[in-house]
C-alpha cells in the first residue's frame, strides 16, 4: 500500500475502531460481547504457546519436574520393592535347589550302601546334653529313631544318635572329642579307630604300626556289633598326614572328614542296616589324574640349496 492520504486516513480509522473495541471489552467484563472471540483465539493459539513456552522456558520445565517427582519416586519405590521380592524368591529357589541336591546325594549314598534311612533336617546346633559338638534333628521316636543309630548325609559319616524325644533327636557329631568310630582303610583293609578333635580333622590310630599309608588314602566305617552304633561302609575321610611311626605299635593319621560339620542341613538316620558289608562301594570314584600335555619339539635344519657366505 502506498503512503497516500487515503491510506493514512484508513490507518487512523482502524486504530480508533481498535480502541473502541478495547473499551467495550473492558467495560463488559465477563459479559463482554467479545468474550466468545477471545476464547476461540485461545483455543487455537493456546497449544502452540504452551509448546513454545516449554521449549524456551527451562525454569518452567524444572518446576514441572519437581511437581512430578513424587509420582516418579512412587514408581521407583514400587520397582525397588518388586526387585527385592524377586531377589528373595530367587534366593529361596537357590536354597531349595541346594537342599534338593543334598537330598539327592544322600539318597545315592544310601542306595550304594543299601542303607534304609529316615530323612531329617537339622533344626538346632548347640551343646545339648552337655556335648560340645551336637545337632538336633526334627525326627524322633515316632519316626522310628532310636539311640545309637548311624547318621549320614550325601558326603559320609555325620555322627550317631545319643538321645531321642518324641519329635526330635540329638546327634553327636564325629568331630566331637568324645566321639570314637572303628575305621577300615580302602583297599588294604587296615583297621583303626577315629577320634574327633573338635576342629577340621580327625585323628586315626591304625592297629598296625607298620601299615603302608600315604596321603590321599581313604577310610570308611568298620561297623559295630549288630550295626549299633555304626553300620559298615560309610565314608569317613581322606588321609592328609601320616605321623612318623617312631617304633610305636600303632600308626597315627590325620584325616580330613568328608562331611562339613559346620554346614549341616539335610541328614539321614540309618534305621535299617545293609544285609552285607558294602566295603568300599559307597566311596565316590576318585577323580582321574590330569593327563600330561604332549610336547612337540620343532627342529629347523638349514636348506640344502643355501650357500655359505664368503
């Protein structure tokens, strides 16, 4: 539009009309005849303004974040609780799998020895009846448990029953200093007596002071008269040290027991002895010795076509 007299008059007229509309709108308040137009404009441009303001106003974004933080915190807390529950269930499953493996190993041991056993769980550890190394199991007289029965697990000899109540029984562990069991060496059949020492090893006195024994040899229970308190063939432990004979009539051995007495859980009480002595059949097979790695030697010979240098 050209800057002419007509255009200037038109501009003045439009400005006057605008002021007149503003005056009418202010005086009309909520009943203003322009209220509908104003709402229509807000509906059209409001979302655009909100988007632009969100993009260019970091303070507004921060306020919104603070306002929503409680909701996010609640969601995070719920997720943390769910994760904790999953971990607890996973731990429980791991424990159940571990106990199932113990039970399976014990049943295999009982099967190899043809022992009739009653399964039980260790429910307490302590000096019941004045003994230093005892455990309480959740099986008693109503389960067929009697005094002087052999107790084992998947690894070997645990101990013997000493006292019996209706629903529980006390087991004296094989590492107790008052514990004694007759033993027999694998293969050689040398007899002896094992005594607990209250720690991680047993002390064995072989009756033959000249017996040929070396570390790694294994022992099982010899068995008692009428199979009480010990049935034969239960794995006892492995020789770790042979004491010098020194002219003694007996031979002293240090034996590492197969059973970990500080972590007992599932055990079996032998309520029916085997018909025949299983001897060494209950012992697990020894691991095979690692085969030596073959060594290859490469010899380089000079080529026949090579000529010596002058």
